[in-house]
C-alpha cells in the first residue's frame, strides 16, 4: 500500500472509531442506572436565593451519580401533542413576570442533546412525537439545575406535557422512557404536588388541606400505590384545592412512571410553604 493511501486509510479508521465511540455514549447500557427525580420547584426566586430549598438542590447534585444527560419534564412546557426539544444550544427561558432583574439576568448555558432527543422520539411508540428546535430550558428546569449542577456542563433537553391527556395516559407514556436511565440519562419531573396560586400567600405557613393532601401523596408513594395518585380527583376537597389545574402535578406522574417496582424513594424538601405550595421532592433509590 502506498504511504499516502496508508495514511488515508488510517485516518478514516480513527474517524470511524471516534464516531462509534460517540454513538455508544448513549446507546450502551450503563452499570450505574441513573435515578429518577421529582423536584418541587416552587417560587422562581429559589434560583437566586440561598435558602433551604436551593441548598438542598445543591446537595442532591453531589449525591447522585453524574448523569451523561438530563431529561426534564417541566410543568411549564404544556403542548397539544408531545414534543421533545432537539436544540444544540437551548436558550434560558424567563417565562415569568414581576420579579427582580437579577432573576432575568440568570443564564443556564447547558448544551442540549439532539441525539438523545431523537432516541427519545424513537422510544415513544404510544403517540407521535415531534422534534422541536425552538424550545429551550424553562424555569421549571433551569431554576433547579442552576443550583444542582451549577457548572452547566451536562446536556439537558426537555419533553413537553400534552395538557389535554389524562394522568393515566402520561403514566403509560413515561414507561417508554425507562430505558434512558440505563443509558446515563437522569429523568427529572419538575412541578409541585400542591400548587394553588389562587390561594398563594407570602407567609411561611401551610393550609391544613395542603398539608393533608401532601401527606396522602407521600403515603401512596411510599406504598408504591401509583394508581391512587393517578386517581387524585377522588381524594376529596384537599385534592380539589391542591390541584386546581394538573400542570404542576403531571411531572410527578412522569417521575413515578419511570420507576422500577423494586425501587424506593428518598424524600427531600419535605415542606409546604406560601400556604399552598408543596416543595416535597424525591429521588429514587435501590
């Protein structure tokens, strides 16, 4: 073989190996299965405040295995149909108003993961999933990750919530995402178990009905009784007041839906505040 052809063949061989290695990054199953997590994100100000909630998020980032990517299902990306963000550089979305400029100045420049977005689309066969090249990271996502993984060096992408579907539908859809955890992807639902902004107040207190409903859901999670969580509307007045709209409740269902039956949970931020906002969060453990 001529020297020029030998060098060319060697270069092509190295490039092929590199591409295979890159592809295997997300297709091989990992020895360490990434946890699933549900985070009560609450007030956007938690993103810039040094309080008990934000400190706990930072602590969780040190306790979990470092993920290769993060898939976030946030209460703040509601669509008709299901979309998955496939953008290389997702913008930081400031989807709120009336807060200090310091909050609007926050940027979370984590890279996206178009390759994982495409894999996620392929995994979900329950419905047609569209790739979205415009959606970035909303505050349900970045306000938590800003504290949990402040270096912003882990790829992050989001899955939208079809607002017009039932809790059972979302629970079943989540089943298709389980295998991502074996590929190094941490799946995080971000919402609130109790979320009633109509009865929100500025005090560090909680209504009796909010405490009651939060405790009921905790009990069901501990027992592995996911069906009662899906049927929350049958749980009486405390449920009606705690979940007036399901947007912040749906992410909880995704976190439960990707759990294995052998897993348990470790709770953190077990507090209801501002009258009607439960910050209860959990991460799965084996």
